[in-house]
């Protein structure tokens, strides 16, 4: 999350830092008796533990930032040993420096404790952490994305929208930023813009059914039902087990008289929840009022819905409101 190297950094233009490190390690190797084994071992341990971060190896940390702070936690004991050993040797040459060891040690502990306490305040909660990150580095796109998630979880879609847009400004091809931005726009009632962001998310990740399903929902609110049907079908092609696209397609197909297709989606949806059963009942009632579907076909569909979901009374109720099938008259035998 840090700003990382800049063009003025010495390491970007010269091998001097690497050469100095090698020289230091060689000095420790050949002079450890003179400087003391603890100092030499501490420096060597420190360098060895930081070896994965020196640019020699590629690590998964570098996917987001060329920094991996946590490796320092394993390396710090080595440098602490070296520093303490060096101070001890220094005190042997200049005894006055060690005249008040308890006072010096106490002040050192208090000083680093105060620094740590001030820094740890930024880790109090996710909002304080990611706000601090983007304040220190406005180009940390992942920080903006995580801050947007915090605002979205706290039901602050306006703030979430601003954070997601900052993330997209820096990294336009991150799927989750696009998709979550679209969700926040939809929650704010900005349906047309949400539909465009869902479409952008689709183009970034072609294998995720969620943007297709959500874009179809937005298209329904924009009264673009034919496009919505295509999007629901795309979502089901990617994941046939999704329930909402099946239910929405039933609600769209029945009034159009496409009962056979609606029946296929009904069977694929499996047992209906209470909410979905109500939606199916409403779709049947709407189709009956529109008279766009033959009575026999609609009743057959309603009977199928009731049979597949025997525990849903609303489906039995809507079935009872439909005209009963006419019984053909029995022919009279001729005498």
C-alpha cells in the first residue's frame, strides 16, 4: 500500500545498495571474531530473512504492492541482537555510557511504546485503517476498494461510490471495484449508471454470472425487458443453479405466452421459497388478466407449480381462481 520506489531512488539507478549489502555480509563473515559473533550473526540473520523481498524472487505479495512488511517481524530479532551486542561492546570501551542503563533502557521502551501506540491507533477498525492508507497514498487502489467495502457494509452508498470510483480511476480493470460500484449505484437509485457499470464488469470477468443477473435486474427497472431476458439467460448459462434468473424469466415468459419455456425454468428452479412462490403466483395472475396465454396452458402451468410445491398455499389459491377445464359432452348413442 506504500508509494513504492520513485525515479529518484538510488536503487533505481545503481547497484550500490546491493553491493553495500554484500560487502557488509562479507565483513561479518571474515571479521566475526573481531566484531563479535552476536553482531555478525544478527546482521546475517536479518539479511537472510529479508532475502525474499530484495527483488531476487517474485512473491504473491507483489501482486498488489512491492512491499511485504510482515517479513520484517521475522527479521527484526536478528538486528535487535546485533544492536544490543554492539551497545554492550561500546559500553566496555566507554564505561560512562553505561552509567545509567536502567534509565536509558526505560526511556527507550517508553519511546518506542509511544510510537507504537500512535501508529496502532490507525488499526482500530477497518474504516480507520483504510482511511489512513489512502491518506498516506492516494494511489493505493486496493485501499480505496477496501474503504468502499467498509462504507457499503455501513449502508453509506454515496461514500462507497466515491471510494470505488477512486479505485477504478487508478486500476480500471479490477472486477470487484466495478461490480461493487454498480451495486452501490443501484442501491442509490442510479439505475442507468449501475447498468453501465454492470456491463463494464461483464467485460472484465466473462465467467461470473453475478453481473449478468444484476444487470438484468437493472434493465427490468429501465423497462428494457427483452435485453433483461438475454442477460438472465447468460447468467444461467454460466451457472444453471442460480434461482433468481429462473424466477425472473418465468415472470417475463408467462405474459408472453411462452408457457413451455416458463415450465422448464419452473422445474429447474427446484422448491420455491415463500417469496418466489408469491412471485410465481403474481406472474400467473398477471398472465390471466392479460389473456395473452390460453386458459388451458396457464392452468396446466399453475397445476405444475402447485404439484412441485405442495406446501405453498398461495400456488393452490391462484390455481383455484383459474377457470376449470371444460368437460366435453358425452355423445348420446343412436337408437
